[in-house]
C-alpha cells in the first residue's frame, strides 16, 4: 500500500496526474484496504478498473442549441473521466504486475483479398481503419509485464499474439490479460461480409466501414463508429458509452448496461437499450420504420424527420413526456403518480410510417422534429 501511494505521488510530481485524479486513486486504495468494493462516483459513467461485464422552426433551433450546449458540457466531462480512468487502469495493471516494458510491432501482409475480419483483444484497444492500399497492416503498441528487457517483451508478445490470413479471413487475437495491446488495424476499403470485434477491457472504434454483418462487443469499454454502412449490426458493452455517428443499416441493435448511447443516421429498424444512462437518437430521412428505445435510469431524446406519419407509445414511471410532433393526435393518455403513458399518431396520409416505442423508469422522454 505504501509503495502504491508513492507511485501515485510520483506521477503527480511528473505531471502525469492532477491532484484530483491522485485523490481519486488514493481513495480507491483506501477502499480496497478496507475491503470495500464500491467504485468511485467519478467513474460511474465509463470504464471501471474492476470488470464484472434531442412546432416551429424557432422552437426547434432553441432545442438544438440547448441540446448541443448540454452535449458539449457532457463531452468535456466525459473526456476528463476517460483521461482519469485510463490512467487509473494503467496504474491498476502496474500495481498488479509491476512495471511493464513498452514495445512496438507491425504485422503486414501485401496484396491480399480479405472479406471477413475476426479481431479479439483481451486488454487494450482496437481501431479499425479502411485505407486505399490492398494490404493489411496491424500496428501494435504493447505494454508487457513481468519481463525485464525489450527483447523478452517482444518475444512474449509474439508468443501470445495470433495474426493470420486464411482464405479471405483475417484473424488477430491477443488473449493474455497481463498484456496491454493497442492495435490500429488497416484493411483494404472493400465491402466486407462479416466483421467481428471483441474486447475484454478497452474501447473499440472504426469508421468508413462497409460490411454486411458487424458485431462489436466489449465487456468494459466504449464503442465508437462513424460513417458505417451495414446490413445488420450489433454493438454491445457492459460498461461504457456507445457512439454511432452518420451511419446506416437495415437492422441495428445497440446495448449498454452502464453508459450513454448516441445514435444518428438512417436505420430501417433500430433497437437501443441502456440500463443506466441517457439515450440520444437522431433520425434524419424517412428510412426508419421501427424504433424501440428503453432505459431504466436515464432520459430519452429522439429527434426525427416528420416527413412521414408517426405512431408512438411512450412509458415512464417517475418522469414525463415532451412530444412536439406537428399534427399529433393523442389516442390514449395516463398521468398517474408512478405511471405515465402516452399513445399518439399523426394522420397526414403519408405512405411511409414510423413506429416508436420509448420506455424509461426514472427519466423523461423527449421527441422533437428534426
């Protein structure tokens, strides 16, 4: 315990930790000493070190302004938490395994035809980057523990790392949890058949990806994708935020137990669930026909195009509803102390229709025109 405190103080002296971050670490150490398993409150919306797995145009503009200001504040807070927790996680590994040795390694295979990706890393991060080259390149920055030299670190890394291309499938895997591997994976910019990405402890990210089937899962880490085009996609994390930006798919499932979910783009069928966290969903265009959103402890914000008819069913126990859809007719409404219910629809004679089901136990539901 004394050595761990000395190490935290040394990081403060070197400028790698702020005083507040150091205090968080010291409190966590004290809790550990007392046998307490409660996580620090600052870490409630991101990664933990202990893994158990958005009327009239003016009204619209005011809402968007408030929404984006609020998002900016939350983003800054999230960035701080992410930075602090990253340092805490690094320290946690150092405390358990002693000092680690950092090393870099690059896997590269030229002139390949790859249509399937299977990526699996126990501890670290995965970033998937399509590029114009016809090569596969995996840039690894690894921190290896329980070794004394760079040579022995490289040898241990290569023993635990699987990199292979068989047929049209790329496999990259590092299963040893006592080794932290941050992998940037460059693949040809083609239409993939299937992409599977799995992390035990760490974030998953990627953009400009075209794939028939995408499955990304992290037990403890955020998931971020941008400009993704898929037929079917599943994004899941037990503890972390999920951010899906400017993407499209026929069927999309997004789920986290603890974290905020932000989704924008065009999806025909969209299913979003969070146990503890807000959900923000922005749907431009007219492609979406079914939207199901559920959270236990959090608000739901839906911004959608009103160029088609909308049928909605909203539920909340302790929150309320703010529905500003033009030409809305209320079919059924209940406003009891511990149970709120609203069913509505618009009758504009549009050919296309959006079905919305939104439920939150303790939060409120907001639906605004986009």
